[in-house]
C-alpha cells in the first residue's frame, strides 16, 4: 500500500524514536520535495527542551504504536548539519543533509507541507491551536566513587601488671617448753645448712588479632528538588470580523 501525503500529515506532533528505541524528538513539520510533491524530510524538535530543529529523512520511517520509528540513530540526527527552519531548504542545506545521511543528492529543493504551515489554503474549515508543553527527562550519571580501604596503624600501649617474688628473712625464736624437744633433737654441736628456694613471677607479652566490628558501605537515596525553567509558546486564535453574532472568541 502506498502511503499518501495525507497519511504523512498525521505524523506531525508524534514522537520520533530511532531503531534502537531511543527518543529523537517531536515531529513538528513535514518538508516536501518541490519536484514530486512527496514528503522528504521530517523537521524534528530535539535538544533538552526541544529548542533545536533537526532534519531527518522520511524514507524508511514507520509507525510503531503512538510513535514513529526512524532508520537513523539518535546520534546521527544529533550530528546532522544545521538548516534554517524558514519553510524552504536551500540546495546547499539539502546537499549537506543528504551527504550527512549517506544519500544520493540531485538538484532539488524541499519546502513545508501546506497543511502544516499555511492553513489558509487548506480545505479544512477548522484551525488547530497548539501549545508547547514542558517535557523534563532525567538520566542517571556517575558523580563519584566511595571505597573502603584498611590501613594498619601501630599504637604504643603501656599496662601495669602485678608480679610476685619471694624474699628471705631470718626469724629467731627463743627456746621454750613448747620447742625444747625439737631443739635438743640431734647432736649437740655440728655443722649444718638449710636451703630455701625462692620464686618470682616474670611477665611475658604477646599479641593476637581479635575481630572488633564489621564495616560495609551502603547507599541512601536522597531526594532533592531542582527548578527547570523554559519559555513556552502557545498559539492564540482570534476571530476577525464585524459580525456581532460571532461567539466563542478566543
């Protein structure tokens, strides 16, 4: 089935995505080939707030649900040469665009469809009023990295440890009735010796690794607010005429 110009006009206002599913922008206009009268270019609002108008070849584009799918990638459209959106593409502008998209170029010029821009020549007795809406998109990007790393620090510590030792002192006791038998036991006079072994405590220090705690990194999501500002245009429709019976003026 051949797609007619009337079918193409229903594309205006729809979102154009590339073959990878990435959003390119909003279709604002169709540009026709001056020789054949067939649509040749899509004029697409791109950029963060749709402030840039990019031209995308219409060939190969197809409908997918509410969106239109282009065979060209978002990056190709982003890098396309600039062209003035003045209703007519010059031969120089169109030649640069054809060369950028790898298409063959002949001596031709393209202009807007009459139904999109010049509604006064259309047979439709209704006028469409449009407004720009602010579309805000978000993307996640890396802002920094946090890592855990262990270091070994050496700390000098001092601790008082009580130790014991044995000392000898001499005790003398007089001979009494209670100890007389032991005192007289044995020879009267002789040489003798008695030995006492002394002991003391000595401190021996050593170290051992003892687990104290577990440390890990966790992420918290903090929500802030940022203000996005843009100037939005909207069309205003006025009724011209002197007939007092005209109602619903806007």
